[in-house]
C-alpha cells in the first residue's frame, strides 16, 4: 500500500461512486467524464493494493469492506479540512487568535480586569498578559515579542502608534499622620526636605518624579531611596519612612481606606494619559486589530476610580 500518494480527487471519486452507484452518475456529480472517474478509482485501488468498489446484484457499484474503510478515512479528512477552513476564516477575520499584551508594572492593578473584559468581548481570542517595568516593555516591543503595549509615555524607539485610552494621574502620597498631610497647600520647599521613596531606574514613575523635583528645586538637591516595587513603596510610606510620587491607580484602595493620603500641592495631581502602543512598522493581525479596537472603545472604563 502507498497511502501517502493518495489524492483528495481519488477519494472524492470513490465517495461519488459509492453514493451514486455508477461511474456515469459520479462523473456528472463531480463535473468529470466517466473515463476520468474510472482512472481515479483504478489509481486509488492500485495505491491501496485492493479492490475498493464492486458491482452488486443489480449492476450498481458499491464499496467493498476495504472501500468502506477508505470512505471512513475520507469522511474524517473532509471533516478535518472543513474544521481547518473554519479556523482559518476565524483567524482571517480576527474572531480567534493569540495576542500578547505588555503592560508596565504600574498597570498591573487594572490589567487583569482589562483582560477579563476582553475575554468577555472576544471569547475566542486568547490575550496573553506580560508585566514589566518601562524598559522591559519597551525592549519586548522592540524585539517583536509583544503585539500591543500599555504604558504612560510612548518611547522614541521603536517607532510606535499611540492611542490614548484613559487618564493617568500621579499624586504624592504620605502616611495619614505625616505633618504634610494636614498642610494645604504643601510648599515646594517642604516637599524637597522630605525623603522620596522611588522606583528603580527605567521606571516611568521614577522619570516623572525626577523631572518634578528638579523643576521644583531648581538645582536644590533632594533625597530619594530606591525600592523595587510599588507595594514596597506603599508599605514604606504607611510606615512613615518617607513620601512618594506614585500613580494614583496603584493606591486606590489605600486612599479609600485612609491608610494613605494624597498631599495637596500646587501642580498636583500630575495629569498624564495611558497609551495603547503598537509598532508603526508592523501590520496588525486581525485578532490584534480587534483587541486594539476594543481597548480603545472601552475609553478607560477598566481604570480604578476613587
């Protein structure tokens, strides 16, 4: 037997003969000539090494036991091809597929909720979430490891297209019993006298804090202590180790519960936007295009509010 050489045309000819009972009717059904159907059957039987159809008592062709086994295989192949066609069509139209979404670590407080909303809106599209600091997400975007990314400020490289998707306010937080918590407004000199608890180099919040304090101080030195995560910073502020510039979206629950307070100072909160980024030199897959469209249409409804 040479099963690897069997063609779909041969199998379709066998199916047509088995269903119609004659070469002529099978030829009409497939738009071929009876000699062509005979040739396809002869070739299939040569490859299978056995007779697949035989004449019955009334002269009609019917499948042998081996022919029925071949017809079962043909049915499975037809089903598999039909399923593949539906899957390809779904991928082509964006109804299914996989999309990798990168989110800077500050966004981890809303990213799971966003992915859950996308799952409800696009149940056949798998959205894979990757969290990292700003430098890590930019590097992944540059390395074509991400389809889409969410961060606060679009990078210069790689070249991206950026859609604003919601407000991203930054505030300065302190413990409720901190002396500055009762001061309104807090003066720049008072801020500069405090110890700021800061994220690592490469963090977007760190960049924003540095710019703010340099602008307020106009050359006056200020003190910062680096900490690795927003959670560590929040707990350190609650403990009274210092104050911190932080995304308001990372401290929503603590502000509600009164474990932290937002300082009242001129220029605060710093109003920024969240952006949905995609490489400008890459064509979006249909699935990525649908995810991008849905995120933009949500208009920041997935963001925490106080």
